[in-house]
C-alpha cells in the first residue's frame, strides 16, 4: 500500500512538472514580445504555487503562502530601492487603492506597473489552479494543450516570436501528459489499485510513440507555406475596405511645418528607421512652444545653434539634478533607413554617438539635434544614451500656480497662448482642474479628460479649421475627433490656460517590434505611421515630464509614490500635529499624492495603540466571556449537540448522509457513556444499545449500515427510510 | 442470530438433528467446511458421537460415505487402495481403497503411523492419489472429517503442525447436556435413528451451493480485518509460530461459507469473530513458557479477537 502511495505521489509530481512546462510556454513569449522584464519572478511564482499544490497543504495555508510570495515579489520588484518592507506595504496599499479607482474609471493606461504585475500574478495563480484541476481532478488536459498550441502558432505567425522549438516542446510534453492521464483514467475506471505492474507496460509504448511521432515529424519534408506571411494581406484588406483615398489627403509622416494643422491623413508604411531598445520609449525630434491658433511655430528663428561633437554630452537639460528624479542609464541603437539630417532621441538624452566624421548642433528653441547646415550629412547608425526617469510624485505635486518659483521669462514662454483664444477653452480648462490643487494632479486631469469625455481617434474624418476657427476650439467643442496633433495641441492649450508650463513634442512612437536584438534589447521598426506628437510639462525642481493625451496611445512614465526621506516624513508629522485646527487641508488630497500622512506606518501604529489603550479592557472582557461561553457550550454539549445534528443531517435527503449520520450517532453514543469496545462488532454493540434503550432501532439501523459497509452497496433512498430510527436514537443521547 | 438460514442448509441441519441432539453448532461448522471443500478435525474422547455425526451428514447429502479406522498397523495402501495381480486375466487390477469416497471419516487419525497419516493428508491436499504410477482423481465433493483423541492419551502419534494446517477447522464435540443425553437414550432404545434418515439434497445441488459460496462478497475492510487478526497472532508474545497466510485464506473462506449458511451474500466481522477460534487455534504453536503458564491457544485467539479494532468505516485509500 505504501509502495502505491509513493508511486502515486511520484506520478502526480510528474503531472505537475509537465503542467508547469505547458504553462511556461505561455510565459516565454511574454518576455520577448512585451516590456516585461524579470520574467523569472513569474516563473518562480508558478513553480512555488504548483509545488504548494503538490504537497497538498491546507488550502488556507496555501492561500496565505502564495499571497505572501506575490507581495514579496512585488516588493522586491518595485519598492526595495527606497523603502523598508513595512513602509512599502503601506504604499502598496495606497497604490492598490489608486489603481482600483483607475479601474473604476476604466482608465486602463493609467494603471501602474506594480498593479499590472499584480494582476499578472493573479492570472498566473488562476492558471495554476486550472492546471491542477484539469490534471488531478478531471484527468483531462486536451483543451488546454490545444489552446497552448494555438497560442504559440498564432504568435509565431503574427509576431517576431519564433516558436519552432516551442511547438516541439509543447507537443512532446502535451502528448506525454495526455498519455499519462489516459493511463490513470483507465486505472481508475477499471478500479486497478496497484498500477505499478502496468506502469512499465504503458510507459514504454507511450515514450516510443512520442519519439517516433516527433522523429517522423521532424525528419519529414515540410512544404513551404502557401501563404507566407498573412500580416500584409490582412492589413491590405483593411485598407481596401476603407474606400478610395479622397483628394487633398496628406500622407502621414514627419514634416517640419506645423503652422497649419488639421485635415485627414493616409497611412504610410515606409520605414523611417529601425531601433534596438532596452525599454520602449518615444523618439523625440523637436519641440515647439508657440501656439498660433492654427498650429505651432518656434518662438525664435535663427537663434544661435550650439555645436557639440559625437559622444559628447548633449547640451539638453531634461531633469533637474537634485534627487527628485531617479534615473537609470540606458542606451538605444538607431539605424536610419530614410535620410534625415536630424537625430531621434528619447527624453533624458545624455549623449549621441555615431560616425565621428560628423559634428552635431543643437537648435535650442526646438531642441532639435541635426548636422549643421554648413556641413550637412546624414548619420545612418548611431547610439543614444539616456537617463530613464522615475519621478517623485511628492516633488511633482509640490507646485501650483501660486507657488512655482519659475523664472518669469521661462514661465511665460511655456504658458503662451494667442490673445484671441476663445473664452470657452479657458472656461473648460478651469472646470477640469477645479478639483485639483497642484500642477501634477491638474495636468493629469487634463490628460484623462479626453478619454473620459469620449473624444474619438480618427485619421480620415478630420476637419481643417476655417479662417475664423481656432484649431483647438474646433476639436474640443465641434468635431471631437482627430489624431495625435489634435489631442496633444489641445492638451497643451488647456494646460497653459490652467497656468501649467507645457510644450508640444514631435517625433515617433516606439514602433512595432520585429525581432529580439542583442543583449536585452528588442528590435523595433518605426515607419511613417508611427509619427506622433505629444506633450511635455515642466515641473519646478523636477524637469520635463511626458504626457500622452491621445486615445489609444500609451507612453508609460514611471512614478515614485514615495516620500523623499525620513526627515521629510517626520517633518510632516510635526506639521500636522502643530496644526490640529486645519484638517480641511487634508481633505482635498487624493490617495495618489503620496504625501497623505494618514497612511504612514507610524501613524497607523499610533492609532492602533490608541485603540488598544482605550479598549483593551473591553476586548479582554469580551474575550473572557466568549471563552467562558465556548467552554460552557462544550461541557453542556449533550444538551444541544443532538438537536444540532438532527437539524444538520435532516437538511439533505442524499443517501450519503446516512453514513455520516450513523458515524455521528456512534460518537454521540460514546459521549453518552455507551462506548463501543474495540473488538466489539457493530451487531453486538447495537444489541447492547438496544438493550439499554429498550428498543430494536439500533439493530435495524445497524443492519442497514452493515449492508453499506460490508456489502459495498448503498440502498437507494436509505436515508429517507432510516431517518426516523436515527432520530429516535440520537434523541436518546440528550443528556 | 435472528437471521434466516439458507433454506436448503436449514433442511440438512434438521436432518442431522434427528440423529445428533444438541450439537447444532458442530453440524453447522461441518457444513461450513463442506461448502468450501475444506476438511474438519474433530478432537474429543471416544463415544461422544463423532462417527454418528459424519454419517448423518453423509446420508443427508446423499454422499458416498467411507470410514477408515486408523490403527497402529494400518498401511498406506489400506487407505488409498492397492493393485492386485489377477491370474485369470494376467494383469494387475486396482482395488480402490476407502479414500475413494465423497465423505470420509478418518477415525482416530493420531493412532496410526505418520506414514499412513500422510497418505490421507496428501489426498486431502491434492484431491488425487497416485498408486503404482497411476493418478486416481478422488470423488467430488471430497470431504474428510478426521477425529483424534486428545494427544495426552497413550499410544498416539501427534499430527505434525504442517499437516494440521490442512484442516480448515478444528473443533470439539463435548459431552451432551444431561437433557439431551436422556433424549439420546430414549431414541436409541428401539432402533438407531441413523437408519431412518434420508438424503435431502443431491451431490449436484451441493456442488452448485459450493459455487454460490464463492460469490459471497468480502469487503476490503473485512479482508484487512482478517489480515490484522492473523498478523496479531504472529506478533503475540506467547506465540512461537503464528497463523500463516493459508490460515487467513481459510478464515475468509470459512466466513464466506458461514455467511452463506445464514442467507447473506456478504461477510460480517461477526462471522470472522465467530470462526476465528475454530480456524486459528490449531495453526498456532505456543512458546513453551506460555504452555507452562497454562496459557492455551484458545485464550490467545480470544484475546486477539477482543482487542483488534473492528472496521466500522470505509477504508480511506
């Protein structure tokens, strides 16, 4: 018997192992195709979760352990840099609340990375449960196996993921797992308890079958696909269905003149450049600062350009270097496929390095880096180093219209608006930011405004403003549909109206991933379709921060929901204690601002201490009373337990109830003082019971139970027939 | 027991009771053995009705009854039969011995030499005997009821333990109760009642009953219980040699048969407990110190039965 147990433990271990392998195939492409890094953490979680299921601990323990693993992983991934474990817990809770509110608003792009990872963990958790259910309970895996294959092949077809070996792996482990499961199903069906002798007989053909089919499939000649790449076909189908292009439509792409925006665009697949990136980021080309009512122009033409050479630090200051922005050094490689004199670079660029025969210069107004007009050239291959920012929300939330301390010239330049801007734009801006008291919250309100208010992304049916129309006004109030220029320009105008310094940025999105590149980089292809415009806002003591108002686009920006250091928090602590009469200050704060001192660990602990100090006597009293009640209930259980059992077992008419009811009766009789001796058979025992109760009920009931236990058959309707007997007996045990 | 007996068995028992008064339990156990083709060893002093019992049983089932009176000078060929040269036909002719019957009474088996005992015991085990190179299949059913005088009597050859194992059951007759004995006297006054009884079932019917007994269901929990009992005899402090797996099998078969007699198609722990002594006692060898202390095998088995937990729930696998 023990031998069989070992055997079945081993077999379920094998099942779990292959279940893990199948799940792994789902995770593998994620690393390559998305921005997800640290995939091993998720794999580790899968392993731990399946292992815990395998050892079969109590489900509550498993739940706690898995939840703990998730929290720990999130902590290691997102919080270790700045905070201790307990402090991070409070921030994690804060971030959860924030994300729940975002989810309620269906503002999906706003979800933070931590929360996305959390959701992914939960998804994996569900998957492990399903795997366990399929493998151990249902003994069927075909559907999951098929889905895995479909998933892999679809990815292989439509993405750069190369699934050649993934398919082989999946088929081999899928076949194995199905073979093993069939074996167990057969064993169970035939009620063979010692499967050991059959295991070998089954294993050998199974393995040889798999290897034969694998070998045959691998060695057999394979025809070329009759449909080499369905992707262009599908996109062309999409274009055809859109109807013929109308006259006057421009092709999408990068242009220098933005003074007259508006009008429809046609897609253009021409590749501009390819890039290898560690992280997805937008590519900037230039920024513009003056809104004319029709479009954008630079504030100063022909300004003195700043020359610098390849590999030298670029003269662009993106962030204020005072610790409010944590940065990590990264680099991306660009290979130009169209000829432009300018260079693409991400926000936070530090150096541009390429063919050293070229010198570069920076147009300080546009922040455009290009080869000098005196010595023009086209740099085809270059690398860009940049600092990837992680902004402190505390610092971002520190400034507002009254308190920004910015140089007035700078401030006016980036809050410039035409004098004839329609008043309703100002009114709208004031309305949007009315409930926020700092720039960061305000600009995020504006950023979200477009998706909340149902503005539509469209490249075709886009109006050109008439001679008396304002470009932004037309989009915001009349047409309500447009593409990136409409959204980004409108956001800048609204933000400037609210007094927040912003500028308009032109460039490209990250494009489409085509392959995995060197190191941890992925290779992206950027076409004219990826030409884009967005918004940057300036925060004092922080620097420039990107915002993405356009529907359907995301440009993930990392924020730190931190407090800068401990001093800061203790200061705030003092402030609040000093100002007990000003609670209204706190009320306007949203859970996102991270400054809220309601949720710091010390504050919570203080509150808990207060509560304990105030109520411990009551709590101890309640506890003592409860304990006494439970003890009393236990000692007097003879008074009420039989009633409880009568009620409990009468709820169901199922025959299985009879068994439990009978065994409960035995226990109750023992409690009553009529214990059965070890070597006493049920029949002898029931004679004793019947003798002492002067009935025949126990013998009659026992005869039924004997039939079930020793004959292996449970009569239909037995519980309905015997309930009366049972009830008579259990009532006799009432003390 | 308030259960209804199997009607055919009931008739057989009633038939036997016409002859044997107050010995229903012994008759029942003999039937238990007969139904599973096992053999019975009756141990008791002479004159308590052992022979009468077997004859009554044989007559009731219409079986061919043979009796072998074992004496110290009995030869194996007296049991199995012998080939005799027939000068008329110039060849050896086989003259079957008393073992070629259906129901054999081997009276006072411990009075003869081990050599002759073996001749019988081998026939019991293999259901065939080989004489002069020719194998003779014994009758079916083949049922041996051996009797022996308690071994402390003089001039006996005790049966080896290995051969005792071949008997399904060992039981004692005991003296009849005074009232029963008076009734016996009354009955034999005119004519021995054994002459009057007739068969109630045929041999074929008996064979079919034997087949039905095999179908009696034995639950896993019961099998576990049997094995647990056997195992405890092996581990018992007073026991030198415990019950073999053959003993476990014997107990299960006997229990099936007993359940069948009582009209059940499944075995109860009560059956096991009832039969444990009869099946186990003669298979146990006690340590000599236990014997000196006056412990008997019966006591050991009783103790084990009383302390081994009876299965009252399904075994959780």
